[in-house]
C-alpha cells in the first residue's frame, strides 16, 4: 500500500496478489472506506472514492477542450458533465481523469488593512459567509392528511450576490463584504493548469480497464467524438492530443510485415537448397497450416492477435518448417535413388518418423516451463509460450 498527496488531493494505491479476485477486493476497499468516514474531516467537498485500475497503465487517449471566448470554468463544466460522465460509461473504460480542472467558485480576497481598520477578524468573515450559505429547515405545515417540511435555500451562486453580504455592524452601520476586499468570480484552485497549443485548456485522460483491448476502447471513444462536438458550443474546440492506439496499430503492422517477410525468406532458402519447385511447395504449405491451426487454438483459449502472439509466430517460423524440411530431404534422397514417389514417401517417413517426433517434443518442452512461471512476467509470457508450443506441435 502506497500513498501520494498533493494540494487538495490524496491518492492511496493498493496492490493485491495476482490470484486475488478483484471484485472481492473492491468490496473490501469499499467497506474500509465506509468504516473510515467518521474519522475524516467534515469539510471535505466529496467523500472518498475508489477505482479498479492499474495506476501504471498509461491513458489510452488524451482530449483537450479549449475556448477563446468562454471562461475556463464553463469549459470545465462541459468537460465534466457532457464528456467525462458519458465516456466513463463506455465499455472498457476504467476512469476518466480531468487535468487542469477549473471548477467555478467565488473567491474572496480579503484586505488585512480593511479588517484592522474596522476591528473585524477573519473568523467573522468566515462565519458570515457560512451563515449566508446554510440550508436549514424552517418549520412544518401540518394538515389533516399530510405534512410538508419547509426548508430555506440560502445558497449564494455568484460574486454579485456575495458583495452586499453584511459581515458585522460597527457604530450601528453594516460592514459589507465588498468593503473588506475583492469578491470575484473565479475557480476553486488556480495552482494547476493545462495548455493546448499555447491556450488554457481542460484535458481528459481516459484509462482502460485491465484486460481490455486498447484499440477497441479508443475506437468506441472516437465514434462519439462527432456527437460530443455537436453538443458543445461553437466556440469550444475538442481535439485529440494523444492516441495510444496509433502506436499499437503501427507496431502490429510492423510485426505482421516481419512475419510475412520471415515466411518469404524461409521459402526462398528452401528453394535455394532443394532447387525443386514441387519439393519447395510441401514445406511451404506447413507454414500456413501451422499458423491456421495455432489461430484455432488461440480462438478456443480466448487469446487475441496482439504483439505478443505475432512475435511468437514470427519466432517459430523456423521451428515450423524444420520437421517438413528434414522429412522432405529424406524423401528426396530416396527419389534420387530411383524409387517411386509413393515408395520414397512411405520409406522416408518410416525411417525418420520417430526422429521428427522427438524433435517436435523437444522443441515444445523447452517452452513448457514458461507456462508455469509466476508473477507479472509469467502472466506476460504465458500467451507467448502457448502460441509457440501450439505452432510447433501442429507442425509436427
């Protein structure tokens, strides 16, 4: 358990064992939060919340909202209500973090000299503001069939409503808040800010749920961007600052190209040494058949085609054709001795069948221990080992 604290915020990170059920852990965390609520300060603006997310997982997409005309707290309200809440309901989204958040607030900048001249303490100013914002029940209207509770709403909403607020009386005259300093429309905190293209902006960072596909989550978010732009005022611009799926798509494309290039090179090398087109075709067919068989096993196990699986297929291209090349070379040797194709195939397969089996099993056995590795590294390499072992066994 670790914690980090900054101005106005504190974050606690709890790391559980890999075999711990995350839903059960979330219930335990919620129970602990509920138990600790009486111990927390009463002036907290919002109660503590929790999120099931990996803090080390980089957000999959950043979006920036900016406007040359509207106040930043108005832009922040659109970001919080129109975008963040809607995006958080998308399948695969864990949480939406708002950077540069500028929530509206009335700021009172008290002049100490004005307080001293009138003999007023800062606590009197605080009490006057608190009294002006109290919501208290004022009574009950009782009838023969029902009773109605009456409650006064004393919430002040802007700086103009605060300025004539009476703080105290001196020499029979009221001392108003505007006489003690500046009362302005502002934001809750002006210590944190975000920029986009040299303009102040509100930035949304979207994190995906563990185990979900980054590309699919980003695609779902991008489908809603035209809808969001229609709902926003014309002066508010919505731009994608960073899209993690772009790098992932490029990486997958590079690995796919590497896989195809490896297959072509293997076929060319086989043809270079055998110098026979029909003989080259046989081991060449072992490659796509092994890959298709591996994809079938991956589908049954619920694996996806990602960088890990494509890398495993690329590495096992050479392993896949080993058995076919050894078998074919022995058959070609019998054919060169004058035997018919059928007789050479049966005799060649019979001679080295056990050798082929031992080669296949030995190659698969090398990667089997990886399946039993523990920890985070074991989880990452589990799919890698399964793909290689499956491809080798299918080729054998």
